[in-house]
């Protein structure tokens, strides 16, 4: 202190000279230190550095390099070492991110101690498994507190133009280790205000019916979500099973009953309890169209070629033949690969066999397997036969296992039958469609960073791709499935050609009928409001909405002034409530929206979403006087819509911006559980693990994936990027030195959250 005061009393030139001298001495000291192990950090004063050095020298822990930094000097109540919260967070990351069992973690800890510290850890330097478990649960609570703090701040504030924001949930059940688990997640925001998932729980389900699942959801909401944030609950997204549909409705009703008396601190806030803008709220929910897509393909295949009989492994069916190829290879992979290599001798082709498994749930798996099988059928041996047929014949004669010989013989026979092979062509061409829908649902949107939040884009995608594809398939089967019909004409026996054509058409009709569910949902309230972002139909739809609302509302929502379309041209027939309208572009939408149920919902959601407030009227007036224009997906349509109708975009984004566009994430959660659910793991630890990986680690990995092409260049050299040949592969999060460096920075940055000053511990 005296030295600092003395330096401060010097003149400016003298002070600069002293600083330069001290800096020079500091640099000479650092350069003269051996191994550079105890160098002071740039922001550390020499006095603090000397104090730390004396503490290291006086330490009772024998050390040849550095003591471990994961313990405090002593516990508050005794003199024993205490595990730091920051260190516990790093241990949690190692255990969860790398799927290391807790009992193996201590072995690794000792190995890295010898590697990094040059010594073994003593007994007092180890934490018990119970201590680490207790810290993991505590850290989970700390993380969730910060997550809900930012979530509550976002949802309880109005959007830019004064619209209410809503959060949503998604859930799904699946059986793991003979226990039916109920996965539940909500929508929230990340650090950059983009929508993302937050896992709540994967606890065992209390029942399989909708009411039991709704009770489980409400209990989880009460425990984990602040009441103020839960008041903004808008609805949920699930698959289309009857129990899931009931669960969506019952969960919303139970939540509304729970937050009925919740009041915002600001009495003028539009949302108070279960009312918004003065009316009682209705649910905003979605039956996952991606599931409907999958069911459409499943129904098409089953209708065309029937389903496989369980336990009948010799059934003459293309899916059984697919499974038989995988079983044949699985008995003896080495001999199986040798047989394939032998039949391809003399050709320039190479086929690497893998175990193929037929999946009744499909999800693209059977279609991709069909493509592989057709590729092997197209490859000819030197004798001119398909390599897959000769492979089966050779293995039937050389296999050591009699069962493998029998299956190989069946493979050779079945893959010589055109009536079997035509089904693979049908599967292959259906796969082309499903690859596009799968890719769309798996990718982040134009204005979102996380997959699964593309609600503002879902209607244009359905109207401009899904619906036209199925319409074309129904009207022109030969044009949609050219390979299938060509194979029927060229290879199927004449007496069976007509049967095979009818089977394909029957399959297309079955898939089309299933897809009508998505069509009905897209034209129903409130999802129909999302069509306002599609310029090809938005003006006509909006005019139809205004016509229906004005015809049935007692009080006019908008005054009849210059600039609005003349809605008085359309009158109501009081006998049947029909609207007298001549054939016009709006008549199609009026017919859809003017049913008894739809017009009630339309008027209600129009008010619930805030479309009646003054600030949005200019945008509605502009759109109602516009004309339809083509939808151009490659020109960033959402950005264009936002620039043209900023207030209308803000209203739709407040309602649907954080709503899931599919429930695929819930399927992935069950996939995580299948791959990583240790026996005898506590339910609380399972929840903590899933929350950490999904809510925290995923965002960090995504950040590192976005930098996957970057490689840190040496000074004076330009940055290098991944070769073009690698661009088709999925980016990884831990493959380059640059990514590993970022991992260290991320971990150090996150440690600040667990400092005592950030946590503010209370006795």
C-alpha cells in the first residue's frame, strides 16, 4: 500500500519510467524461470504471485509440480478438504458428456493426476461417489434456476409490438428396461433468444391413458416451472395417437385451472390468469405432421404388399427377404463377406456388407435398405447374374451353419423373383419423398437455430411440396413412380402385371388418405393462421377471414373507411348462416372457414392472438388489398414477410415462434435412453443427465459444430478449411484443435456461473 501511494505521488514521466522498469524486471523474471510452470498470470501482481508461491511451498500435500485445484482449504464446520462447486461441474461434464460410469471416474482421475501432476492423489484428495452425486443434483438445480430465470423474463414480457408470447410442451412415452417412461420437454430460449428445447423429465409414466399423462405433466410443471412463466402456457405438440390427443387437451385444461388466479404485476398486461385480451384462452396444439408422413408411407407399403407375419421367418415377402439378407450376414460376417468378394472377382466392383435389419416402424430405414439391395441387384458378376443372387447361392453351399445355408438359399430364390423385387422399387421411390421431408424436419429454420422450431414455415412447406407430391401421385402414378412401373412392364410376368399395377395404386391411395389428416389440420384454426406467411394464398385467405368475422361478429372489428376492401358486398343468409358470395378467389376459403365450428374458432383466435388491436391494422389492411404472388423458398420468404408486414410477423412469431413444428426431439430422447440408461441408476440422476446433455451441452456442441470448418492458422499463414470431399459428412464437435480449444473456453466460461458470488449461497 505504501509503495502504491509512493508511485501515485510521482510525476507522470517518473511514473511511466517506474512502470517500464517493473515490467522489464517482470519479463526477465519470467524468462529465467525453469519449465515455465509457476509463471504469474498477466493480470496477477508480483505480490499476489509471491503469496501464492509461499502457499504452495507451505502446503502439507506432497507435490512435485502442482497441487490439485478442486478443493477448498477446509470445510466450514471442520478442517477436511471440501470439493469446489466449480470442480464438481467439470467432473459432471466428464461423466455425462463422455458417458463414464461413476465407479470408473476415480480410476481416470488418478491416471490424469499422474499424467498432469506427476504424482498420485492421496486418500484425502478423492471425493466419494455420494459427494459427487450430491453435487450433480445441486448443480442441476442451479442450472435450472438460471434457465427458468431467463425463460420467465422472456415470456412474461410483451413482444416488440405488444403481443403475448407463449411457451409449449411436447411429450412421448416409450418402454425402457420394461418400464414405460414419459419424456416431457418445454420450449424456451437460448442465450441468443432463439427457440430451443428444455428437457423437464424422463420419469416413469404413472399410466398410459391421456388423463394420467396430463397429471404427470402438471406435476412436473408445478415443480420445475415458475407459476408466472407457466401462465403463458399455450399448448403442446405430440403424435396423433388418441391417447396423445387427449393428453394435449387435458394438460391444457389442468394448467389453465392451476394458473386461473395468477395475475401479472402490471394490471394492464393483456394476459391475466387464463384470459388474454379479455377472453378465455383456447389451446394451440399440433398433431405432428412428421408422424403423419411416416404413417402415410407405412400405410402405402402395407396396403400394396401386406404386412409381415410375426414369427413366420420363411414368409415370401420383400421385407422378410430384406431381414434374411441381414440375418445371413450376421451368422458369420467374415465368411459372408468372403462369399460376396468371391462372386465379384473379375469385376471392378466392391460391396461391403453390413447387417441389414428390417424395421416395421420404417422411419426411412427400409427405404434406404431397399436402395442398397437394388444397387447389389444391378451389379452383375462375370457370368451376368446379379451379385446378390450368386452370393446367396455360394453361401448356401459353403456356409458352416445349416440355418445360414437355408437362409442363403431363400435369399437366392427370393431375389430372383420379380414379384418380390418390384416392392423394393416402390420403397426406393417413396424414400426419395421421405428423404426431403426428413431433411426439412431435421434442419434448423430460416429464423431459428435449433431443429424442430419451424412452425412459421410449416404451412408453405406442406402446400408447396407435401400436398402437390401426393396429389400428383394420386393423379399420375406412373409419372411419380416411373422406375416401379417400368420394372413391372419389363420384368413382371404378363399374367401378374395388372395385379402389380393395382397394388401400387392401392398403396398410393392408402398413403393419400392418411395424408388427408395433415390437410384437414392445416385448414383448421388456429393452424390456418400460419398460411398468412405464404404469399401465394395469404391475401385471399385474409380477405376470407375478414368476411367471415365481419359477417358473424355483432360489433364491427374494423371501421368501414377508405383503404379497406368493401366487406359489405358479402351478406349473411340468416336461414342457414351461409355467406352470399359469388365465385371468387375468396370463396374457397370462405367455404372452409364458414362452418359452424370453424367460424367460432376463427373469431376467437383472431382476438386471442391480438389481431384486433390498433397497431396491426395497417399490416392487415395492406395484405387485404394485395394480390397473391408465387412462393419462392430460395429467396428467404420469412425475411421478406417480416420486412413487408413487421407487425403481423411479430404477432405470429409471438404465438408460434417458440412452438415445436414436430415431436421428433422426443423420439431422440428415447433413443438416448436406449443407448445410455445404466442399471440401478437413480431417476433423479437420469433426469439430471438428460437435462445437462440436452439443455446445456447440446448448445455448446452446436456452437463448436458451426466452427467445424475452421482450423487455427499459424501466424503469417492463411486459415485452412475442410476439403470439399468432407463437406457432405455431418460436422463433428470435437475433431479439430480449434474445437478443442473452444471446449476449454466454454468450460472456463461456465465455471463463472458456479462461483460463490454468482450462486449467492444462503445459510
